[in-house]
C-alpha cells in the first residue's frame, strides 16, 4: 500500500499541468455537447451547494490541488489554509487564486493539524483514501475541527464514468498522462448512503447526495 500511495502522489505531481483539462473538459477529455451540458450542470450544482452550505470562519482545505475549489472558499471565511502533498499543484493553485491563502505542502497520510478550524473541506480526495487509512484520515479531520465545526466534501459519483481509469480492481485504477505514462492510484467510489453509514461509527453525521447527472457525490455535516 505504501508503494501504491507513493505512486499516486507522483501521479498527481506529474499531472499538475494538465489536471484542469479534465475539469474543463479540454483536449482528450472533451465531451460531446449533450454530455458537456450535463457535466456543466453538475459543476454549477456543486458550486451552488457549497455556497448554500455557507462556509464561514476559519477554513481548512485538504488536498487543495490546483485551486478549482480554493478560489471559491477564499471568498467565504476569515482565513483559509490549503494543504496538498504536491508543490507543483499548489504552484498552479497560487497562480489561480486571488486572495490570501496560507499554503502547506504535506502528505495528508502523515500530516497532523496544529490548530482547529470551523470548516474542513476536501474535494476529489476521499476516493483516493484506501480502506486501511480511512479511519485515520477521519481522525485527522476530527482533530482539525473546532467545537461546532463542519465538514464539506465533493468527490466522484459512484456511477460516474467521466474520468474512469483502466484495470479497476482492489480499490485501484490505472491512470495515464497525456504523454502516455501510466500510474496506479487508489480509487474508491462511494454512494451517499454507504459513505454516510461508514463514517457514522467514527462520530460524523453527514448529509450526502449525488448530483443531478451523477457525476459527483457532495454534501456535508459535522460531528454527531
């Protein structure tokens, strides 16, 4: 598992320059008009859901990546800390985001929060957490939450095929870069009901749902 997670980390560092092509459906990720409309509808739905959740106070973004969601979070709270294992992706993030953000380069499987936050946010990260690290990750989330703090997450929908790798088995996918190199990563797709039930014994109560066209799992909550 350590080797797999190291390979996953390398993949996202190498993918930093082209990650946004997937999100904006450019190049090899281009969609036909009808499929693109469904994708964009779900993106707009996710953005609206985050706004409706009303992030406030101090915000911690885990696996902040290239800033696609950092740019939204920075408009809300009083202070934003963004953590990611890849310096390369955070450099893209920094160039994109207008506003004050404190950036931290750290591996989320070993990083420990030194303070508490009103909101912990993570997008397209939980599906890369293997079962053997799942409880520990949510322990990190708990340690980062201030009293009354909340969690919001966004991830791939269980039935989403917009970015599916090959050789799916045993929590793994094989992903390729535009230059043809391939990497193994962890990929676990959760249904809203499965995930809400899985985190309940860990002390969290989450209200989750799929986006209208099934691309995303989204929602939030807090400690029980």
